[in-house]
């Protein structure tokens, strides 16, 4: 399964260096949510021996070309993606954002050129199809119609699957997982994160059980908002 942007091929020697590759980085283009600049991302990936890195900004691809070019010049494979807001519930759309909660986000990674084109269509629909005053988002139907060429993760804490598990709705969680597995046939991964949050611990056992029950692979990710630990206070102020 190839994750790429452009035609750069990562050598075997480079692939062997990394025991972990980030799939959930929010760059500075995730306004008020991320603070990782393209040049810093390239430097940190190189320092960590990572041959590739995925940038998944919140509901946008604003930095895709700048980030992609910067990473390629540094010898790092860029993986294009984003966190797409998806309305999974039956909550009516068109309400004021202050009335209803923001829809959960689903991490999507580009697998090929068709996937990139589909991601662009989904992001355009998220803004153009939403009612005035509503959060940008797409429906499950729209997601299914433009899912080809995209790899989906389940979202980690705050994601739609974890929310149902933590909310003690195991049947609804399993039903949602099977819907996603059908939409992303062979391209869905159950996401595990360990930041020490209680909601992560509360969901992990159930997520692992679901993964084994339905033969859906697991993937470990880290929700990256800034590059180094000494940036915590600055990012918190942001």
C-alpha cells in the first residue's frame, strides 16, 4: 500500500531507520490548533530518522504544496491528508454552531492521485454545502461517494468511534465501524493513541477487541500540535 505525493521513492535503507512515522501532524495551517512550520517539520523528521511524515490539518489543504516541497527537498516523503469533519449522527444540519456541537473529525490520508482529487472534492463540499452558520462538514453519503483512493483512521480521542465507546454505546460503535469498513474497503485502520488521557484508556480495550473481531488493522498515532516539548507554553498561549 503506497502513501505518496509526487514520485519520490524512499530507499530501503531509509525505511529501516524509522520505528515510527507520524500520521497526525497539525501544521501552522491548522489555525489556532497547530504550530509546526514546514521547515521545522522537515528538520524534526530528519532528526528522528523518519523517512516520511503525514500532515493532517483541520479541514484544509492550505499548506500542501509548501509543506510537500519543503519535505521533499529535505529527503522526507510527504503524506498528504487532513482531518475532515463528518456528520455521523442524525442531528439536523443548519443550526447555529453555538447550538450544536462541532462534528467529529476523521483523519484521511491520500493513497494516490484519485484520492487527492477526492479529498479536494470533500473539502470543497464541507464548506460549500454546509448551511450558513453551520460548521463546515460533509455527510456520510458524501464521504462514501468520494472515498476511493483515501485511507481512513478512526480518529483517536474525540473521533466518532472513540466517542461512542466512551459513551458506553458499544453496539453503535460497532455499527459505525462496519459502515466505515464498507466505505473504506481494506483502507480503514483503528487508531490508538496514548497521551495519558482518561478517555484513551477507557476506549483502548474495546478498540483492540473490535480490531481483532473484524480483522481491521490497528495503527498507533500521536496527535502532534507542536514540534518540541519546550514549545508547550507558547502553543498553550496560542
